[in-house]
């Protein structure tokens, strides 16, 4: 089983709002989790960290010539959308529970 995710959707959506010249640009990166057991709370936390780091990478708009405030808002919104979409795509109950703050589920997973 190929265990990796492509993070691209929200970054592409955010770029569409940024500038007409780059409206069709898609930024993406692959997040591997072949070394993780996503039923484990510890590994799920590691995956969430990887997803957030990758979202920050694809949602970096420093090369677009935007003002500091506009760039900060775009990057924040892009990261939120990208992380949410990626977690939904991953479809891991423990990662989702960590992301949404349902710690009771995570504690149950921790005991496994």
C-alpha cells in the first residue's frame, strides 16, 4: 500500500485569489506516513505535525509580491484549508480526533 498524501488543493485555491498570472499554479508536496501507525496517538500526532509543516511549505506566498498583511492572511487561510482537506483525505480517526480536539477518543487510542 502506498502510504502518502499529496497536499495541493487549498494551496491552489488560495493562489487563484492572489494574482491573475498565477491563478492556475498548483503547489504541492507529498507527505509520507509509511513509517507510522496512525492508530497510535503518538504516530498520529507525528502525522499531524507533518501535515501542518507541509501545509506551511505549500502555502508560502513570499514570492508573490503581496503586502505583509495580505500575505499573512492568505497564508493563514491556505494553511487552515489545506490541513483540513488533507486530514479529511487521510481519513484517520485518531489524526482527526487530535486535529478537532476530541481528546477522549485519543486517550482511548493511546491505550491500544
